[in-house]
C-alpha cells in the first residue's frame, strides 16, 4: 500500500471574540485539513492549527510522503526530522516544536488509513479502549458581545439557549456564570474551566467563587491564567482558592516558578506551558514543576502514539494526565477522543473549545455531547467522513478573511488601541 495523493486545505472557522492572556480571538480561527489517499482509494484525514506556516510545513513534507507506506510511521518520523533539520546545531526540543503540527497531521491521517485498511478503529491501533465514553470539560471565557465570523460583533436577537450565550458578552462573574449555565444545559458538562489572565486576579477569583456558589461542591473547577501572574500573586490568590479548585493551571511562567508555587500552595498544578515536550520532562521531574500534564497531540508531544508514551511516563512518576485544546473541528475532536479512550491513566476531563465553534467539515454534522462526554466514534479509522462541500466553503472563508496566522494581540488592539502583550501582568 502506497500513498499517491496529498491534499492540503487551509480553512477559516467562525470564532467568537474570546478574551485571553494573549489578547482577543479574531472573528475566524485558522485550521489546516490534510487528506492522504492511497493507490487503492483509501482516504485518511488529519486536522491541525492553521495558517501559512502550517501549510508550508505540510507542503515541505509532500515529496517525502508520496509513495510511502502509511503503516511505516517510525521511518516517516525519522525522515521528517532529517528533512527539517536544516541547522545541525538545532537542539531536539526546538526541532520537535517546529515539526510537531506537521507530523501530527501526517500521523493521524496515516492511522485513519490503517484503521480503514484493517477495518479497525484508531483506538484499537493505539492498544484498545479502556473507556467507551470520554469526559470533556466546559471551557469558559470572558468575552465581548458577538459570535465572530460574518456576524462580526453584532448579536442575533432571535438566538436562544447556548446560541444566545455564545453571542452574549461575559465580562464579569455574573456573565460567566450565565455562560456556564447555558453551556452545561446544552452539552451536559460535569466540570468547568475558566480561561483567566484577562482581568485583575481579584475579579477572576471572584468568578471562581461565583461558579462554586452557582454549581455547588460537586462540579470540579479549574482556572488558567496562562502564566500572567507573578509568583507572589499566584501564592496569594492560590491560598484564596484552596478548597475551590480541582487544579490550578499555569498561573506562573516556567518550571522553576511553578515548582516554587507548588511548594507554597496545596492545590494540584497543571501545565500546558512549562512542560510541553519530552525534552522538558527531566527539568519537570527534577524541580517538581507540576502535578498534571495536559498533553496535545497536535504539538511538540508528537502525535497520538507519542502521547501514549507521555501517559506511561506520567503514570511512572505520579503525574496526572489530561489534554489541552484549541479551536478545532471534528477531525481533531475525533482524534482526541480515540486517544483519550486509549489512555489508561487519563485523570481529568479533557479540554475542548468545540462548543465555541459552529461549523463542521464532516458528514452528519457536529458531534453530540451527552452528559459532557463523547462516545468513541464507531467505524474503521477515525470513524468519520469528509463533507467536501463544507470543506470548500470553509476554504473560501480562508481565502476571503485575509488571515494567514493567529495574532490575538493585533485583534485586541482593534478594540483597545495601544494594547500590548506582557509576559507577566499582575
């Protein structure tokens, strides 16, 4: 079996004006969809964060992939590293970060092909399912009014339920609580995560308190200030948050500060910023930088199979394990679900931005959450099928919107002229 076709499609999906430490989401989020096709007509799909750099990385790999057996992932990985190592002095960590998205898209598409060729789901290729349903968490944001995309910042007055909450402003604790109520009513989520690093810590901590009052003690809560707090700030407010949080995600920057915070505050610390690749693990273990690692198969962790290796390391060294998310559609969500189903020590509900998106590139439409969880997709491979008309429409969005990379600071400056990102703000 050989790969004979290689199709890259950059797309732009509607994204609401969500606030975060880096600024503001643009009206469109960029994704890249990869389709590989074999000589006998078997198609495999991958989806990764988008933009011109993502497309260029995949384009560079085209000649390397065409003619290759999709089952030979180990040799593909080695060949890709050799192709991308243009500087002999570049260390492995920098190289892993640079090629992570490219390899992830290729690996997922190849696994999709393998599953279809063997009539087995991807989760079986990863060792088999240890759970049939995967729990996800509600991802809450402070946000401006509007739904993004062609609607811009103008809300639809006829919307109701989650559609209305997705458009409504949420700039204070009460607004976030209403957002959480609507999201949980629509999707049944059983845990809540707040994206922080936007306002003064006192307001964000009060938002956590408001969520606790609204949802009671049975709903786990998380906050992620994206490393914008000083160590003394994180210690002060961490002590205020004792007894309220399931975990405290990246309140400070870097492994050394995370380790110091971990010694000072008895709340589990999670990270998707200070430990993000295998080369980071020696420092993590030496310093005791975190309690929970949030993997991301799209990134420098290096795909689905490597994420299982991370899971074994977490189990060996007593780390909890879950998954980070970004603005994504169903190809990515299907891959995450297969991976999460195969992880024996998945310790926490998985992050997902999926409710914030409204389009899909799959036949049958968008995934349906029940009680905050997804069933592992049935059928061979990823268990999904590409809707080519929908893909073409979202590619047209990409061409029309003019965006080639994500830049939350630039978008924020359109609302707050002169705004600048600061690595530490409070």
